[in-house]
């Protein structure tokens, strides 16, 4: 049995979970050694009782890892383990990081610059509009939008990121073979086909239940650099995600709502408890202090740190200095058509990366 098969087998077992598996791996070293251990030996591990030891010692009755891996491959799904290079770095620092992730789509290094966006499934028009505005602005600024593919706020967040030609990660509370909610299958396909990834820690055919969603929420909280709660009532699961984000040391932002609307009670309470009030994405960007940056050494004329932008935008940004550059000088540095440069400069200004100055001059912020 390969190391991947052993880890998939452990992940498929009921009533185990990542915390217990971590304790087992600390004791036995390798996943295969856990599966080979006797019931008596397993019960000597802290937190492993008789029931859990019995499940582990009879793991073949509960899982067929080879078949699971084959089906995932047939569906175009990769299984990324915590030891793989492209496992999301922010998750490694979580108290109970997923053992592995089923990934439909692509993960990129820039996804470490992400903002979680969560809220009510029963979103109002106000909530959906606020989500679309803020998520669009954040995606245009270079952040990956992480949400849960649920109805309401989550759906609006993913759609806005796509509309901004940005990236988005959907972390779902079911297996990818039981995608929930089913009406978002088309949205999931669009994300996976070029705008990010749909991700789950659960075996392919895991149905959603009241336990899988809180587990999903911890991934959203841990993965995100900050969390934005747009709209939720006082009893919402989004508040669980906000509490988890606070425990992870992540800043929490919330959109205020009418004081007489139960749909806004959760966000208003978060603000009372210390979350930062947000009415525009600039409030988040100002608090975070910087945009996602990556080293660029290929732009003509200038060699500098530039945001992780589409190639054309990165090229134009690299041609803008901190001085007041006239547009014709920027066009000369880029070597791109004038119309392309001027329209791209407008996009960069919207991203708050450059400033427009009198006389059709531009400078970096």
C-alpha cells in the first residue's frame, strides 16, 4: 500500500478526525504503521478508545482507498496531502489541519493571499449587493476569495470574483461526488475550469450533515488572511467561522445592517464585539496594509515588486514609477498599444495601485 493510499484510508474512517489521526501519526510515524497496529497498541494512544481502536484495526471494512483514488482521478480531482508542496500553507498552522484535500481545479501560490467571505444562506437583496461589490473589489485588488459555495452570500462572493476575472476557492461541506447545494454545480464547474478550485477534505461520497459544515468553516477561517462577514442573523453558522478566525488571530470585518432587521443582527453584534465595520473594500485594504506582491524581473525598463496581476496589467504597473510619469512615457516603456495602456491604467487605479494626477500623469501609490 502506498503512503497516499494509507492516508486516504485513514481519512475515510468514521469517527476518527484529523486531531486523532495526528496523535496516531506522532506515535506510529507513518500512516501504514497506524493501519497495521494491533487494537491493544492503538488503545495506548491518548484519545483512542476501544471503539476507535476497533474501527482502525478493521479499517478494510470501512474504506477502499485504491478505488477512491481511481475515482478521483477519473473525475479530474487531485488529492493533495499535508506533505505535498501545493498544500495550502495557511492550513499547516491550524490546530487541526485537514489530512488531505480533494481539489477540483487548480491551487496557486497566490491563493495564500485570500480573504474569506461568509454570510447567510437566506441573503437579502442588500446582502447580495454588498457581497458582490466588496468581493469584486477585493478580487480586483489581487486577493483570492474563499467561501463555502452555499446559497446566498457564498454564491454571490464566488460570482463576483469570477466577474472580476479573479480567483476564488470554494470549500464545501460534503464530498465532491455529493456536491452541495446541487444547484451550484454550474458555478462549481466554472470555478474549477479556470477561476480557482472547489475543495473538500471529505471522501468523495460524503453527504453533508450538521457536522461537516462546521468542519468546513474551520478551513475557510484558517485559509483566509482575513474574514469578511456580510450578512447573518444572530444564530448563523457564519458567527462560528468568525469566532474561529479570531482564535486563529485573523482580523474579522463585518458589514453593518439595519438595526430592525434580524438578518443583520449577527453582523451588528460582531461590530459591537470588536469586528471592523466595512462599507467599502478600501477599509479592508487599508487595515491589511498591503496588497499581494510578487517579485517581477521581466518587465521592460523597471525591475520591482509588482502585484500578482494578469500579465498585461503587471506589465503596465511595472512601467509606472513613484514619480509623476506622463502616459506617453508609460506607453513607451510597455511597448503596448496606447488604448490598451490607458484602459489598463484605469483598472490599476480601481485596484488602488496607482494614482491619476493632473496632466494625464500617473504614479504608484
